[in-house]
């Protein structure tokens, strides 16, 4: 399956334009407007905006009734300064498309271009440009949006580029593909005092120094099997940055990670019990809050079969691969449809995701679009 040279050139230019103007999770208003304007030119049967915040859905209807197939990409960038000499490098200080969401969006615009020329024979194709993937909030917000009920799919597909895998080669497997994870924010509260009289206050210092290694010991990491648990201490703060105050408050941030959601529930229970025990023993108040919540991502056999068939038909080499340590909020779509994500190699020596020198390989735009469009043709004609 080949694409018109002009359409491909426009998709690459569109990707680079998005790359220059990155917006963070939940702030993708301008990106969404740019995407919607581009999609409007393909005359879709329906164009929805504002889904779950700044989400955009572009819908192409078939002539006959049939199932709905959703293809999903992401809109958001990262709060990381880009290091690059490329002409299309980020123009926004401290922000960059360093995960490839600009490239994923360009892939779906190329699919839209092809569908505008030939719609599916039956059913409908929903191209979803999802906000806030990096925080884990976007998919949940889209699914909770009342407008999503009208476009609820029978199957959902997605992709992510993957440095370390040969350029253009794919990885696809059934079962769990991305870990469940969530950020745990622990606040310990005592009483401040003058630094010359710490005995008049109640410092959380000793409790924090015990808690951090104890939390890490709950999740030592290791192989990605059913028993996998990883707790990473990502941030800690004790009191105020002043020499005259003995601290009365402290915070610990920890990321909890498991292969499946069921194991996450048990890890949360143990972590909370540990915090409460340490706080009570020290006479401290405590508060627990969760952020960046990702359910585990699991590929449905039927969706995997469709993607595998599309990869074979396009002559794209693929391997089963292994589950991945990072999380991905596409897993939430499994609650409403059969879903699967595949990974597309960005090159063995390509800079890794979230690195400041990462840039999406433009060669993947046509490859990703070919796989998606082949899946559409096989599923819907």
C-alpha cells in the first residue's frame, strides 16, 4: 500500500510544525485547533472537538452498517528542554515533543487523507487525537465524556514508536504490554520550631529516612512477570529552605509499578499500611494522594490478530516482544472495546523516549499509516 507523494510530504511537514509548538498535558488547545483544521480539509463525515478536554475525533462513515474501528494517537508533549539543531526543533522553552506524539498524530492525518479518497465499505473509522496521555488522565477523560458514548468503538488500535527496535520493524504480542503505575504523594505533618530548639517541635525527618528505603523494599523490580513490583522514590522535601527553622512537614513522592492492576491493588495496600504505621509511631499526621494513574495495558487476541494480519500484508517484519516497564493510558480503552497496541521501531541507536535529543523518525509516518489503513480495509472493506 503506497501513499501519494504529496500527501506524505504534507504529513511530514505537519509533524514538524507540531514539533515546533509543543503543549503539555491538558494544555493542548492550540495543538487541537491545528489538528482539527487539518482534518477539516479531508471532509470527514463528523469532526468532534473538546473530547475529554482538548481531544479531537475525526469520523469516516461506510456506505453499509458495520462495526466501529477506533485508531488513537496522542497530542501532548513533555516538560523537557529539547537539545537539537534541527530546523523544526521546539520553539517553546522547557517543552518538547520528545516522545513522538507529533509523529503519531501525523500518521493519523495521513490515514485521514487516504480515507477521504476512499471511505470504508461498511461501519465507521474513528480517528482519535487524545489529550493528556503523559499524565494518564487523557484516556479516562475521553471515555468519561458524554460525547464519547455516541462513538464508542467495537475495536481500538494504537501504536507507539520504540527506540532500540530496528527502524520500521514492529513488536506485537497478546496479553499485558505496559505496566500499571501511579504516583503516590505522601505528606507528613508535625510541628515547626526554632532551629536552636528543635525539641519544641516535631520533625518528620526520622520517619522519612525510614520510610523511603522501606517503600523501595516493597517493590525491588526485577523480571516483568506476575510478581513484578517496583517502587521508585522520585522526590522528597523536608521543611522549608531556611537555616532558622526546624522542619514540621515533609513530602515523599513514589511511583508504584506492577505488571497488572490486580497486583497494584495489593501494593497500594501495603504502601499505605507502611506509611500509616510510621506516621503513627512518630506521632505525625499524614495524608496520601494519587496522581498520574495508569491502568495496565493488555492486548486483546482479536485486535492483535487484525494488526498481525495488517503487518504481514504490508510486508513489515514483526516479533512478539515482551511487556514494557513504562505505562500507557491506552489500556483504559480495553474497558469499552477489544484493543491492542503495537510498537514500531525507531532504530537501534535512536535516542530514547523522553531524552532531550529525541526526535520522531519521519520514515515511520508512512509505515504506521500503512498498517492502520490495511487494518481498516481488512476489518471494514
